[in-house]
């Protein structure tokens, strides 16, 4: 079984979900007492959030690249960045290591293509929704991406940073998100990407008829598939 390197802590709420899902998917695949082999570096999100606000992405890139090198040195076979937004610096992280970085947008795009989804709405932080790094990655897979109107982006972003990263789940905020989703659906999207690893705390499939694509789940699932490639449970 390959060793998964996970850069987490952005936020720890979603990193805890990653840890649960990685182990859950391995157990589902192999049964018995199997669990995932994981090396994790959990950063202080306050540092990263301050760098985001200051537009200091170069500092974030150096910090996450450093964490990736530590995980590679410790024996990780491939790398995950446990957040959508910080894939803005994915290229810098990949350049710093010799092992593969499994990109969260690639994992999401693979599932969208399997489902025949060609036009999606993207929810996430303001950085993910408004900047090109994530949308262009999806577009490279032939997927059209629509994002909310600016004032809806403000709502989505503030709920993430003021509530979800603190583990707060509010019914009123869910209603606001569902209104944003309805507005995107009216523009012809065929599915919604939950493009922030905390959004799944607030919105699940039972809340809306439009297909939801939880990037945390899809990233973890793709990681386990890679970790178990060429692995036999009879070998342990």
C-alpha cells in the first residue's frame, strides 16, 4: 500500500474529514482491520489565512512546499493538499518534490466526466471562484464552469471563513447556499462543485435535487485508488 502524504490544517475541520474518509475507503476496499497509511503535516491555518488576505501567495507556496518536502523525506509516495484554495500554489508544491501531487480539481473532473457533466457551478472561497487557477484546470478537462454573481460570492466566502472553518453549521446559512445553488441552476449548470473542503459540512445531497460533487470525498477516493493500485490485501 502506498503512503499518502497529506498537507492539512486548512482548516483542521476538513482535514479531520480527510483522515476519516481515507481510512474508511481503505477499509471498504480491503475489509478486515485495514486502514490507510498516512503521513500528515497540519499547518496553522491562521498563518495561511493571513497570507491569503495579504495576497502573499509566494509565502504560502514556500511554506507548503517545505511541508511537502518533509513528507516526502519521511516516506510519502504521493502528495495531497487538503484544501481547494491552496491549489493556487499546486505547481510550486509539485516543483519542490519528486513524488506526484494528486490535484483536487483533476479528481473532481474525472468524476464529472464519468457522469457526463459538461457544465458545472463552482462554490468555494472567493479566491477559488474569482481567480482562474481552478476554473482553468477544470476547463483543461473540457468542463465549462460558472460561478455565482459577485454578491453571492461574498455570501459563500464569508460563511466559509466565519462559520464553517470554525465548525459552525447554521440552518440560515444553508438556506443562503441553496439560494445561490438555485441561481446557478437557473443559468443551466448540470451539477454543483462543492469547491471548498468545508462546504460538505453544510450542504449534502439530500438538501437539493441538483447533483453535488464534494471535492473532499472525491479527492480522498482518488487518493485511496492510487494508494491501493497494484496492492493486494493478501500481501499483508
